[in-house]
């Protein structure tokens, strides 16, 4: 599953991380991971299928809100949340940030709310959406010039121009990446557009068998997912060190970007414009 476990009998380990930006207008959180309510009462919030399949390691100190507090901020300091998509492991912490405006693709909201299939009802959990009144939704083809050939939404309401929403449909119909321009160049949190770092190898892309099966299980549009993976490979090859490309679930990529093990807490104070959680 994770490419690091020594045998098929050993439990694999993935991460589920988000990104915290410190801006002149307050903190911006990209994805939320699991939230406090998920940790305290997972059976009331999450589906039995995914609790059995994934067996999440619920630790309150690892939630985004607790790590942000550890860094010296308050939950109220998070003014905006940008979501790659509404899967339960990316949107569970929305309830923990009552002052935040939430930004996502319109198609993601519409498809998640429709709850059309049994699997949709397992992955999209309205129990996590008490924040719906603060959702701002966007359509592709709005916001000006494309970003390195990708459609993108610029000028997200209240956010600095360095933060872009980049549609990357496939895993879900309204799935998106979030691109951030910082001092070291571009960072793209690609969410679940891919799961394993070797999928981004231009010459010989490869994914572990377990994650390949999981991606097939969860995909809403296979053709779009594979096409966007190819576009991301081309982007990485073209920009090289000018871009940091991150999956939401690959622990190796997380550790390279954050400079610490995936199971370790964030530092007690924010050290840069972007801090992985």
C-alpha cells in the first residue's frame, strides 16, 4: 500500500495532511484533515466502511486546530479554508474553524450534496458540514489567465492573489488542486489527484498495487483522473525545482516538504509562509 512496509502482512501508513499559510489577512488553511468531532466520536461522523478499511489513527493533538494552537495561533485566526474536495478525510475539520470562509469548486459541492450513489454517501458526510452557510463556490473558466496551461480560479474572495484553485477532476467531479506562490516558487497541493510520489515520474510512472486499487475504487471520472496525472507529470518535468508538488497522502513527499516525520507534530511556532500539517 505505502511502498515502505516490509511485507503484505504489515500495516501500511499514509498521511492526510493540509497546508497552513500565514498572510497579511490572517491564516489560510488548505484542507482540514479530520476534525475534533471525528476524533471524539468517529462512528457518528464517518462511515463504517472507511473506518474498517482505513482504521484511521485518531489523535486529537494531530488535528489541524490543535497543531495551529500549538503554533501560537487561535482557531479564530484561520480566516479562510480552501478545499481540494469534500471527502471525509479532507473536510472533517471544517467545524473547528467557526470564523473561516470556505472556498471550493461549485461542481464539488453540487455532486457531494446530491449523494447519488451508495459510495457517495460513504465518502461525503453531511455530518461534517455545519459550515455550509460560509461556503463560497467557484466555476472553472473564471478568473482570468490560465496557470501553466491549467484552467484556474484566481481572485478567490478575500484571499491574496498568490492562492489559486486549479480544477483537477477525476478523483471527484469537482476535485481541485491549490497552487500557492511563495518565496521559493510555486507549491501545488494536488489533493488526491495522485497518491504515490512515483506516479509523478515522467519516464516510468508507477503506483503501489494497493493504492492503485484504492484510486480505482474512489474515482468518479477515470479518463479525467489519468489525463490530469499526465498533465501534472508534464508540469513537474517542465518546472523542475521551481515547483513543489504534493499529494495529500504520500508520507515521503510530506516529510521532504515539512522536514519532519509524518507522525510528528508541527513546530511550536510558524517558521515560514507555508507550513505543512
